[in-house]
């Protein structure tokens, strides 16, 4: 057991700190990368067969015990389990060195392209997160110090658990020779469980987990599920033979840039409460921990994990990316929540947008070795975005779609773009009560608050309401049974720093107004409207649950002044994992120009509402 931690600066200043935590919790200067910082603690209690577990330190550092250097490392993404000889009072130090010492010894190849997402392109040679180093997205402070736990523990054997399905039989494998028991079945190295109760995303079933025990002690919890990609040219997740419309957001570790990382449970639970079933850890962010994947297992949230690569021309072989990927799979490979591993963020797009050879990003590591290493543990996606004649073509492959958003396209763009899967979409400066910072593309004359103002003016909606309306419009169109879309992820879930960020959750964990709008359209059982132009207004219902949904749909027509004009009661029956669609005027039995497409004089109908037990209410207002 380790005692309290303190931070010692290179000028001798000593400050109390917590670990996991970075220098930012105690120092807010602009010189964090240029100085040496020492995190120091003492041993209070010595466990049997002690091992010093160092989860992760940013970025170039030494681990020192009683003056002896146990390991030196140049990567934020490398963890260590170090057998140690210690006594009560032994001093443990994490010496964080200037960032320049993280450069490789071997002379790397020259950069083939540059990016504006960071100001310092030498970061291509450093294995550290770009969060905190991207002026327009996450400006800082940079992450310096032990951002993952540092603990003194008893050594334990590695189990290397993996699960798979063989028909209806769950198969648990281990690299150890210990006798394992799972779901009442015992075996060594392999346990086969007939008719196993399977793990599901929370939207589509129960995220069932099974205890794994050794000599009666629970050592892990595992889940069994099958996984396929029904569209190898894009992404169409099929879990346990059921197609899953994937929806969620891009993830940033809460508290990381504030200096003290937070327990992610509250934030992941908010995603669940909003009907989200997929979180993407992007290439800008660090790899997530085993505790994160275990939490997502428990709550039924699927995870898309990028390799920690974004935009920059990274020399994969020089920087040892094979070992990095192996460590990721050791961490996440046994978890049913891991469904996608991706070769990074916007590297393919960066190359193509610079007018270079669009295949320049495809190194042998990303093309061959990484997909082979991932194997059947998850779906491999080469990059994000990727696919089509150019990787940023949104109608093919996996897209970053900001047609409704930064490119200020009309609402019709959601239909005409025919996005098949959006691994990023809908970035807006969602108003915050916690700061004035606003994201912008680095070097641009406009920011994302200007995007919100544009749509508020175009649609005649209040600024505080327009983003939620836009998100409902986009996800409602994508969720239609006739849509080619198989998923979409909002950029971001939670702001990594205070200000009017892209997150639908504030930096402190408070939901913003668009969060509540999203929760209505993303609910496992949902009802909503879409504007079909001259074909009127369609009303839809979706039932992701594993049981049929029956009820009575109340469809109401309201005048522009708010008076009830008419209502229809419809018997609703939606099969398990199914959907239903109808024409509102067909249900009413007469034409009322509900979409105000024909415009025969002033609109007669100003608003539609739909209510049914088991789903959030829906409303629709035609755009004049």
C-alpha cells in the first residue's frame, strides 16, 4: 500500500497531489512539457510477493524505487507490472521528464504531410494523447504525469481470458493452467457452456455477465456474444444474429484535462439513459482502461476503440505500434463490449484533403498486421473516416458527416447524403454555463457558435432549441426503416474542458438541452415524425427490445394557434427488434397538408404530436 502523493517541481517546490492525476491539478503554467516533475510516495504496507503496477504515465518518464531506476519509458500508453523489493518507508518516484526526451533514438523518416490540428508536427514522433494539444478542439493543459493508477499489489497470474460463441455454446479460453469455473461448468484452458445466456447491448436485451471463479474466488466477469459486420464496405453491426442500429457519441476521458481523471461510471450511465449503445474512443484520446471496458460490459454499451493515431504521419514501425496494439487487446480483448478496433482518426482524410495519394496512409502495419492481430475479437475498420473514391465521401464507407453542422448544408442533406455509418457527426457549440471557450477549426475565421447561429436564423428557431431539433431531425431520418444508415455518433458525449464545446454533457457532467432531445429519438422504444415533402408526414415507431411492443398511439393535430383540431387513436403492434411506419394523413383519412408542402394559403396544421405508452412523446412542426 502506498501513502499520499506529493509533486516535486524542478525548482524544489513541493505540492500535495492525488494519483491518478497529472501536473495540471497543481500547476497551470505553459511550461509543463519543458520541465521535470517528480511524483513521490512512500510504502505504508508491503503485500505478499509485491508488484508495483504503473497503469500509465504521460509521457517520457522513469519509475524509481529507493533511488534505483526500475524502468524508463517514452510512451503514455505503456503500463508496467514491476516485481519489487520494498520495505515500509521505501520511496516510490515517478519522474516525468521534458517532452523532448520522448523522441525516438532511431532517425525517423521525414514527414510526408503536415496537419493543422496541432501546432507542433513533431508530435508525430511522440506516443502521447493529442487531447490538451489541439488548439481548436482541446487546447489544454497537456497531460503530464501518472494519468492512470500507481499501486503496490500482490502478484497474480495472468489469465488472458477470451470468449466466443460456437453456435449456442459459449466458449471461455484462458492462457493459464488454473482450473476455471463459469456458469456452473469447470475446465482448464477451455470451458464450454451449452445454451449460454448471452450478452446484449442494453438497447436490445440484457447485458448478461457470468462470474469466473478460481478456487471459489471470483477473478473476472465475462460475457458471451456473437458479432458480425453485415457490410464489410462500411459498418453494419450484427450482435447475436440481430442487426443493431448503433448510436452514441465520441468519448473523452472525464477529468483528464482537469488534472484528476474521474470514475467514468456517471458519464457512461448518462449515455445509457439517453439510449446510446456505442461509444467511440477516438485517436485523439488515450486508450481506455480495463475498468472502462468492464463498466461498459456491465451497462451494455458497445465500444469502438481507435488506435491512438490521428491526422499525423506516424512512423508505426519506429514507434513500436505492434506492442501498443497487443497491449490494447490484452486489456480489452476479453470484453464483450469491444466491437470495433479502428486504425485511427482522420489520417486517411488528412492525406486525401491535402491532395496527396489517397492510399499514402495505408502502411503495412494498418493494412495487414493490425487487422490480423485483432482477428475475430472485434470488427476492424481501417480508419475513420474511410471508404469510397476519397475517404471523406460521406455516402460510402464510414463517414465523418457534418453536412448538417459545420458545412451548414440544408436539412435535406441528411437524406441526399445517404450516410451509411457516421463515426462522427453533428458538432455544434452547445451553450455552456461554465466558460466562454468555443471550438473552431484551427486557423478558421468562424467558430462552431457561428454554426448554431446560422441554423437558428435559417429555421427561425430559438438558439437554445435549434441544436436539439437538428439532432432529432438527423437521427430520426437515419432511424427510418427505409434509411441506408446503420449508425451515428455525436461529437462529443461530454466536453473535455469548460466552455461551449461539442459535448451534449457539460464538462462537470451536467446534461445540456440537446442531450434530452437526443434521449427521445434514441430511446430503445421510440416514436417520431419525418417530413416527406410532397408525400406528407410519416410517423414511425421502433422497438429494439427483445419482446413485442403493443399499445395505442394517440396522434394529435394542432392549429398554428395551439388549438386541438383532431386526433386519431391507432392500435400499435411493433415486433421485437422491429419497426413500424405510416402516413399521418392516411391515418387521419383526409389531406390537411401536414408538412405544409403544397402551401395552399396559410397553414391549417401547425403541429403534430404522438404519444404511446413505453416511449417518449414526439412532436413535429412544419418548416414554413
